[in-house]
C-alpha cells in the first residue's frame, strides 16, 4: 500500500531524494488555495495506492526554495523522482485515466533492473529502451568520459538533457576541452572527494568569467570559459549533495545569478 507523506524543505533530502534510491517517489507540488490541486490530490492517492511508490505532498507556498529549485512554474505539478533524478512529470489537474497511464508508463521492470545493475552493457540497453532516462544516461556517460570517449558521452547525454546532472556532466566535458588550468584543478579536487575545495575553485572561475550567459564564449580567450557552462557544472555538484545539505545551501546562494 502506498505511503502518503507531507514533506518540508528540511525533510526533502531524506524523505524524497534518499528514498528515491530504492523506489519511485511521486511528488505533488500543491497549495491550499489551488482548486485544481484539491481536485488532483484524491486522484493521485487513488492511482498510487496499489503501486510500489511513495506519494510526497509538498506545499509550494510553504516551500518556495524547493519550488524554485525544481522549476515549479504552475501547480499542481507532479514530478517523479528515481535515484535522486526527476524522471517524469506533468502539470495541471488530470483525469484518473491519464494519471493511471502516467504511472504505468514510468518504467518497465526490465528498465529498472538494467539501471540498477549499473554495468556498461546494462546501461547501454537501458538507454536503448529510453534515451531520455537521465540516471541511465548519466551513468553510461560517466563510464565513457572516464575512458576519454567524450563525443559518445555527449551524444548519450543530449536526449536526457534538462536535468541538473546530465546538463552538468555535459558542461564539464565541454569545459575540460578548454584546457583551463583552474578548471583542471577544480575537477581534480572534485574527483578526489574534495568537494568544498572543488566548488570554491569553480566559483572562482565563475567570478572570473563574469555573470553573463555568454561570457568567455566566442570572444577574447582571456575572458575564460563560458559562464553558463561553469554554472551548470556547479549546480550539478550541488544537486548531487542534496537539497538539504548545508554546504549546498550556502554555495547555492553564491552561485545564484544576481537580479538584473
């Protein structure tokens, strides 16, 4: 029987991200004043009660940082987390048949088993089954990247783009091609487990490139790598730490773009 839980910003990392390592977590971003939210809530509860999932309710008004972080632009917004990634989503109140079909289509058992196996052959098969499956694409791209097969890694990541980890790994691969000594040091620190030092170095590079999305791109090479790419690499690392991690919270404020 499905578990229905109310989740706060403080509990999101444990109740949603950590739990999603072992089972899908269906997150319903809602608000008390929202009529469509009140209509969708019982439909979600009914559709999930016979499935091996957790239904997490997040009050978007009470959790504005979460809503902003996961780009909730309208409610109700439903996002399914698997292995800490958003793997499926929809916005707006939907009829019971749609919600049931949405949940049925999340992932066939074979795909889940392949992703859980984690070896290259299994991940290749998983990507064949669903090229948009971010956790499989990222895991396979990481294997390819470690072997220096960056062109193939980028090709694997492209259909799964739009998530923090996929976009961040693609950005890192492109940034490494720039052969910037500060970036090399930053990525080396991250690979060595020196997360705080690696992030500090990346933020130093970001400060050098400036805040414009196109800083360093197509202009003076001395301006450094594109700021947008560095920002994607930073956000990917922060996402890996988890929403509630104290280091992530502190550095997220530093990487946030200033209001124009």
